[in-house]
């Protein structure tokens, strides 16, 4: 975010976060290949090994965007997130991150189970889950330039509403594999793709000196949602709730996120910026 031109900041951050979606989709294909012959532990060893391989490259090549100050004290400037008129936007961003990450982890945790319960073969249900992540990549690449050009208020609220509609369509798809796969792909655009844009919005809103704190706290609040999401899905499944009821509950978080973006108005801090000459 610091290195990107202001008028392309949301796009730059969204593209960077596409690698998260790519990795998630990659994991969905690697895990079934590793586990039958090497057990579930092999997935953890594989992922941990990738982290170890990455570490020296980060130490050697990751640049500093904000030079450290000699007299700087270690502090976490959380109060600054609510100073200078930032309170309302900070709260709305926290609501958006909480709701969408709750939705995202409901999907990644329980989508194969719920689709299989509707009659879709488990193999196709897993493919549908991977398509959510692939749709997220497409969504980030297509939505982020629109966010930079027009602002997030209507672009991302429309994306979240499309996600809610796709969830309804999934609940009505039954055993139809083609409809399930199409809905899963579009659902990824409105959830994973929109979340990649959310990260860019938070990075764009906060100034450099508190950007890491602002984005970090928004993601931390979002992780609370990511913990609650699978839990809510598990509780509903344990009560033998109707599958359509579970899908209906899953439409609430994206609609909440859409409402939060609409209530932002056209914030000057997130307004489209003209390219620099």
C-alpha cells in the first residue's frame, strides 16, 4: 500500500492478496493428493516447509516503507484509529471485516458438507469450494480497479449483495452440479474477491504511520468472525437444521457488510484520486 500510487492503491493490495486465494485453492487440490498416502500430518508438514523456505527470502528482500526513528518507542497506537474523525469509519470497517470473514469461513468450513447433503457428490462439492477461491481471484482483479475509480460504497455493496443471492441460489440448486459450480464461482467474487478489496480499503483509509495498526486491528476483529462462522455452522448442523435454513443464515453476513458500505457515504478519504502527472 505504501509503495503503490494512491489512485491504484486498492488494486495493488487486492492483487497482492490474490496470492492468498491462489494458495487456498492450491491447498484444496494438494490436500486430497497428500492425505490418502501420507496421512493428515503431511498437510501440516508441507505447509510448514513452505514457510521455512520463504523465510530467508523475506529477510533478504522485503523492503522497509517507513524508516524507523531513533527515538521511537514501542507502542501500538490504537487510539489513533479513533482520532481525527476516524471513529465512524473504523467501526464500519470492523463490522465489514467481521461479517465478511465470518461468511468466508462458514463457506470454507461447511460448504462441502452442505452441498453433499443436498445430493452433490463430495468430489464436486470440493471442486465448488475451490471455485470459491478462484472466483475470489477473478473478483479481486475485476472489482479493485472499479473501487479505485468509483470508490467502494456501491461497488462492494453490490458485490456483497450478489454473494447473498448466490447463497440463496445454492440452497435451491439441489443436485444440479453446473448450477452449483457457477454459483460457487460468483460467490467467490462477492466474498473472497470483495475481502481482498476490503484490505485495500483499510490500507487506503489509514495514513502511513498507523496503516499497519489500522489494517491489523480490522483483520483481528475479522478473525473473531472467522472463529464464530464455522462454530455457528457446526451448531446448526448438529441441531439437524434444514440445509436451506443454514444457507438462509449464511446470507446475513454479506447483507450486513453491504449495509455498512452503503452507510459510509462517499468518504473523502476513500474518494477516487486523480493520477499524478
